[in-house]
């Protein structure tokens, strides 16, 4: 089982116990405001998403980690790698992404988890380049991207929603 420990977090594969807390995160309209068309996800949709994320591990050899707080064991959300199939113009590409419950915002958890996922991408999966995609105006996510050393590559339009997207990238061969 792939696990990564940081000073405050455990990044790990998904378990059945993660469904309810992740569904709570996905049901929060403030959390989901910048995701896709902004719609919240219910329990069944979250279960389908977790299944897709786990399939990504089997298909690609990487995926989205469940992010657990070491101190309390609480599920904070996810962070990790995926293929951004929804945006064919950037393929082939690997995207780093994250989603945390609102109560975990503003504490550096997203940056800490994403930094660990970038190290995993480079050291364990030998990836040379990773992108991150955010809706234009999502300052919180763009701030995490800057903290990771990612730079704006270009802007484009989400073909499914029509929203403007910023594509950030990092050359992992230069990553320290």
C-alpha cells in the first residue's frame, strides 16, 4: 500500500471509512464552488468518484491520496495525481490536485499534501512535468500552485462548463 507521511499528514489509499467524511466535503457548496460547474456531490456520486480515484491507481500507477490528519485521524480530503481527461488539449499530462474540507483551509495542509505528492511524482513515478488546473479567480488554489513553484503555462476554456481555466506547470527535473 502506498503511503506518505509528512509532519502533520498521512497520504494513503482510500478505505470504506472515508466515504462519509468525503461525501460531507463534496456536499459543501463553498468547497465545490470552484470545481467543475460548482455542483455538490451526494453520497452515491462520492462513492463513484472514490472508485474512479482507486481505479486510477490501478490503471496509471498513481492517483489521488486520501489525506488524513496524523494527530486526530480525521479525513481532511484528498491530494494527488490524476490524468485530466476532461481537458483533452493538455494531454498527455499528469495533474496534481487537492480538495480539503473547509475546516482544514488556511492551515497549510493543501500545500503540505501537494508538496508530498509532487515528491512522489518525481521520485517514485519518475514524472518530469506536472500541471495543475484551476478556474480563473480561484486564488486559494493558485496560491498553493505558486507555493509549489508552479508557473502559469496558459489559460483556456473548460469545454464542459465554459469557465476560464488557468493551467500551471512545473518541470520536476528542476524540482528540489
